[in-house]
C-alpha cells in the first residue's frame, strides 16, 4: 500500500549517466551560487541561507538566484545534491583518509564524520525532502553509501551478512537521529561525531 507524505530524496548518484550539459556560463553561475550558499552555512549555519544573502555573497542580483533555483527550497535541494555528489566522489576516488589508500577503519571514520557534517548542514531540507520516508534506505544515494560501509566492514574482518551492522553504524548519523540528538538531547555536532567515532572503534575492536 503506498505511503502518505513526500517521497524519498531525488539526488545525484556518482557515476550515473550525466544529464544534458549546461551552458558554460550557466554552469559557472550555478557553481558560484552554490559556493556562496555553502560558505554561508559554514560560517553562519543553514538558517543564514536566504535568497538575498546568497545573492549578496555571490555578488549578483537576487533575481539571478530566483531564476536559477526558483525558491529557497530549490536552492537548498541543489546544494544538498551538490554536497552529496562531492561526498560520493570523495569516498570513491578522493584523497585519504576518506578516499582509497587509507586503512579501512580510518576511511570509515572519515566517511562518518563527513556524512554527519552534511546531515547537520542540510538537516531541515533532508527531513523536508523525505529522509524519514520509508523508502529512503533503498534510495540509490543511500544504497551507495551503505555499500561503501559494507565494503569497509568486510575489509575490517566482518564476514557473512553485515547488513544489520552497516545500518547500525549509520543510524546515529541519519537525519532523524541527528535532529533528536541536537534538539532533544542537546548535543553538538562535535559531540555526536566524537561519540560516534568512539562507538565504531569499540565495535571494531570487539569483533
């Protein structure tokens, strides 16, 4: 029976067929605006990202931002898509410790910290866009991340069926859990990251 509510996230999957390419100037403007939005998040938090603030930071007119993204939700979804693509490329082919070459435990920890940062940066839009939807865990974006975690667990010596472990490792850095830890428990992102890393290290050491 179909579920009510919004559908799961519609995000870019690394190495998927490329969409129709943008004109060079349009692509350049898009990158400029997304970089301005990300800079605002990094310096002031997601609440600071308004169409006016992004236009001001990018040095363009507000109309340019509206024409490009439609509204703030469109802007935040585009930024989320961009961040997800960067994270995927990072763990697939980026530099260590997130990318290939580092020991598997260090790669797993780097992935978790990067995933948590992205979740916190885009927490509201993740929840609004369906990160709590029943189909979220089977969405290609999350499935790719889960496959990456399973691969690292295998390299760490976890054999056989590791699906439960892979989901358990990721559960504390998912949007719903992060919202609870921040808003209800009162934890900071740094505290969540440190406690998550300690949990993973204990899990691996005790296996």
